[in-house]
C-alpha cells in the first residue's frame, strides 16, 4: 500500500542528506551568517559538537515575523525563481539548513534586526515548536544546537570520537576563515580558543594566523585573469608539501568545494616540483562566470560543474607552473627549537671564548677569508687525502646576508621581527644566487659520498645532488627540443612490437597525433598489438619497452586532460633516466659544467620527480649545530 509520509519523517529523511555530522551543522550555520553580512562570527562546540553547538554572528538578523518561516523547508531569501540558480552569489540558497537541523536536534534561535527595539527567541525541538517570545538581545543572530541526532540514533552511532568530530569542525572553520579573510572568525572547543582570525582582509596575514610562520615564510603569490577565469591567492614552495591533500585548499567563487578537475590541475602544475605522493600547500581563489557553473549538484553544495573543464584544468596548471618557474626554492636547513629572538636581543654565545670571536665577526670585509676561511681548511683536508683542488679567488665584496627573513608585513602585524647573527632583518631566500655575478663567487669545495657536491656562497653552504641535478638538466633539454618540435626520428631495427590492454590501446589512439608530432612512428599491428618503427632521436637508446608502457599507463590516468605540454612533460620525465647516478665519481670540471647548466635553467631547484637538487645550510645554523651559539 502506497501512502504519503508525514512531514516529520520527510524532514528526518532530508536531514540525512544535508546533515551528515556535527561539522555539517556548523557549515550550514556559518554560511547563513556570512550571507547575513556578518563581520564577526564565533563558533563554540562541546563534545565534538554532539552535545552543544553555538554560532553567534553580528549579521543583519531575521525579522520577528519571518522567524517561523525560516524553519520551513525550502524557505530562503537567496533566490525567488529557477532562473536565479544561474546567477547565485550567496553560499546558501536551497532553504533546507534550518529545517533539517531542527528536525534532528534541540534547536534555539535568538535574533534581532538593526531596526528593531527587541529581538525574538524561538525554540524548536525535533521539528516541533516549543516556544516563541520577545527578548532584549544585541543585533545579529545566535543559534544553539543541542543533542544532535538525539531522535535518530542510527545516524548517531556511526559518528566518530568527539576529538575526531571536533577536528572536522576545526578544518571547516579554518577553510571558511581562508575563504573570507575579511571576517573575524573564532572557534572555541570545550571552553578553549582553538582558531582565531582577525578579519583584517589580508589573506597572507590570515594564513600566518592559521598556519604559523613556517608555512607563511614559504608561500608565493599567484595571479591570473582573462575574460572568464580569474585566479588569485598563494601557493607553497615545493618543500612544504605534505603526504595528503590537507593543505590543498581552493575556493570557487569564494565557496569551498571539492573538485577532481581542480585537484588534478594543481598537482599537474606541481609536477616535477614535488615528489610523487606529496601534495602542495595552496590557498586559491578561482572566480568563474556564475552562469557557466552549476553548484546545485548535491544538497551539501560541495560539488560543482563547469561548462569547460578542460580550459579550467589548463588555466590552473599554467598559472601554478608560471608562479613556480624562475623562483629560488632551495630548502633551507633551519632549526626551530626556540622561538626567534626579538631584534633588540642578541643571541648568547655558548662559551665565554666565543664572545670575542662573535664580536669581531663582521661582514665587511670577511675577516675569515683566505687561509682562515672554513672553505680553505676543508680544501686543505681534501689535499691531504689526494684531492687536487684549489680554492677559487677570494672575494671581499660586501653583500647582505638574506638567509632567514620572514615576510615583513606579516611580522609587523604580530609585532615580531627575526634576526641573523649580524642582528639584521634578512630574507628567506637569496634571489641573487642564480645571477652570473653570484655564480663567479660560488666556491666549489668538492664531492662527498660520490653523490653530493659542496659549494660555499655568502655565508651559506650549498649541497647539490649530482643525479637529481643531471636529471633536471636532461629533462629541460628534452623539453626544449620536444616542445620546439626540433625532433628527428630514429628508426628501430627491428621494430618494437608491443601487446596492450584495451585501455592502453585506447590511450595510444586518443593521443596518436601527439605521438607522431614528436617523432614516433606507430602503426596498428592487428588485434591488441602495435608496431613502433621509430622513436624521437633524442630518447633513442633509453627508450625501452617498459618505459613506453609506463608512459602509456600515465596517459590512461589523465584521460581527457592531457594537453601537448602535459604529454611532453610526462615523456621527458620518464626519459631522463639516463642521468648520472649517485655513488659515481665525476671530475671537478664535469661538476662545474653541470652546475653551470643547472643554474642556467629557469627552475633548477627540483628534479623532474620533485626531489630537491640543491639544499642549503646557513653559517648560523652550523654554529647552532656545534653549539657555538645557543
């Protein structure tokens, strides 16, 4: 027998889609507060949000006569007709949040508009109205949600521990704070403040408040705009990548969503900059035409569709890669055992005899040049072991030390400055390390472990991995010739016959024109076999069957989003396996030539697989290691 469900049952079923866990409640209430024009919002939770959630804002409030209506299903002030769905700018629009929250909890609202003398208090438990009365309250809205899922125990038993549920809420509040740096947000968990943003509108300052100095000192601004797509925000330098996507944040029209297209575009932009299975730090604002987006895909509003996903993929990828290219991104060996000292306070030498040494240590000129320099002593030691190396000409030109600066604007907001041993504010990265003038002052010390080359420059010790460096040089050479179509084909005698799966066969056919354009000669050989008659000449000799099949496999994983550039990058990454390996002795002239080639590249700092080619350790860090300063 078919019969119509009662309204209470309907509301509980609907709540299952919208309200999955306590963080879902916080998300809906936060979005309502933002849509109400709030400039300050406080979220307070207890026991992971299961027993208590309170969201308070200073927004416009709800008129007394509309409070009950706000709790009806599909009651909203955001849209009026179906046509409005194509131009949504608000975070909420479905009119389901309050009704579904009230259906599965004990809910209380206190609200007042700017023009009202008094406000109103409304209590509704399990979808049933309990109380409505006028009270004196400040402008804005406070909603309290108690005993979530008290009347739907099946949903409650599948929730995780209070600590885990609280972490979901914290992650949500953090992302909302990033999406709206002009709103002061606070999260209080069991009486303790966990997240606080100032709401001063400065995204970089907000990142500092939420993530701290380690990340903030290693981010770069990105900017792109065309007739349809606008991208702004910050991305992290590759060496602060993590093992999961927890720091990969982006917003579509200031709405936090999840998108496989955007995820893959970001990670493609970082290809060769970060290692496999590592994910970058990003805070990206992506603005798209509202009439070409569909955010009404799921009741949670966490998914979206765009009418030209390929264009979006390519734009994001190129924007990130353009931001990374040409920047100095050498990982620094920095110890954070103690908070940085204020500028006015000098670091204390570990032993009394260090006082005179440090007082006499000034950067102009370097009093430890010549036979007193650490480099000279290392070279002398190498000579005793049979190495025929000579130190390069000493230079006494004064160049400021830029070893450890934290961004000035962020630090001023916090009232903190950071200092080097010379008590000067400095920069985290030496952007002049790549210049020809700087190259003349790089002092090559020698090779260690048959793998690493040591260089000294401006109070920093640089360590280069010869395999990663050579791999990067070969990769860029291949990229240059393949992208410039400066390719010749090398015939294979005999041809290589490969047997493929259906998916591999389709990947080859889908990208057949690209294969042919860069020098391959591939023909179908019947059934699931192909015959490869020729390969690009610049990968001849390193092109084995296994490498080709791995390459085809990578095309399957990116089906639909492989542009010419992506295709060439993938091939070049796999073809650079012929680089010199670690534990291989090479001569000083060979190392010098390798360094010259490496430092002439636009991005010499990571190999094609994302490993660093060069790291650096400052003189100050070495002195800390040896306890010369504490």
